[in-house]
C-alpha cells in the first residue's frame, strides 16, 4: 500500500453553502481548521476540538456533523452548509436568527453557530418540535452563558414561526 506523507497535500473541492470552493489539505487537517483558515469561513467556531462542545457543527451532505471530528480530505465532492448560509438554509436561518435575538438566546455567541446548524438540520426535516425534542437536540452542545432556557424558547418560537410561514405559503399556492 502506498504511504501518504503527513505534509502531502490534496486538492479538496466541495460546495459550501451552494458555492463551489476548493483548497489544499494535508491528510490530518481537520475540516474545522480547513474551513476557517483556508476557506475563510470563520462562522464555524472551534471549542474543544474533540467532539464534545458542538461549537463546530456544520451540515455535511445534509446531516449535522462535528467538523472537528471530520478530516478535510473526507469532504471532497460533498455539500457543506455552515452558519454563513446559502439558498437551501436561507429561510430557516433567517427565522432562527430572529428568534434567537428576540429571546436573548446568545451572549458570547461562541456556541451559537453549532446550535443553530443542529436546529437547521432538524427544521429541514420536521415542522414541529416539542420542548423535550429541543432539549434532546441541543443536549450535544455546551453553552456556558445562557443556561439553555432562552435557547429552548428561541427554538420553539422558530418552529412556530416556520410552521406559520409554511401554512401561509400553502394558502398562497392554493394548497
Ligand atoms: Fe468540535 Fe467542540 S470543537 S465539538
Ligand atoms: Fe456563550 Fe453559549 S452564548 S457559550
């Protein structure tokens, strides 16, 4: 089997929030570092760098993953969505932003991109959410500022807002 040198780079190309991007990555480069330092997508935060805090959560081919537990070279040819947003996540992100603001669901904001991307993943698949579901969803994220209650309130409010928007769109389209 051919050996790969630790400094041997590989071109990695993928869609980031709907835009084609590429960069060079060594075999051990973490996706979180690749996004921030090479691609310049600094919205994704890095906390623990070992999968515990959830700050680095992004969507990889539509699924929420820890970008600090993913190697940059693994995402060649994939579709990534981050807090910076794109067409696919635009409306959910706009609504979440508003709900987070209205419910004071962030203070330092360090945990926020990861929590928001976990919620984006959920709201892309489901219309409604109970408090229990939201608690379970954000159970994989650490927030040292808010005490979580405002985040839960914001998420429930966003679910309500998104449902209302969907119903209004259905009425408009005669559905
Ligand atoms: Fe990835 Fe903490 S930085 S989980
Ligand atoms: Fe500061 Fe969550 S708002 S860690």
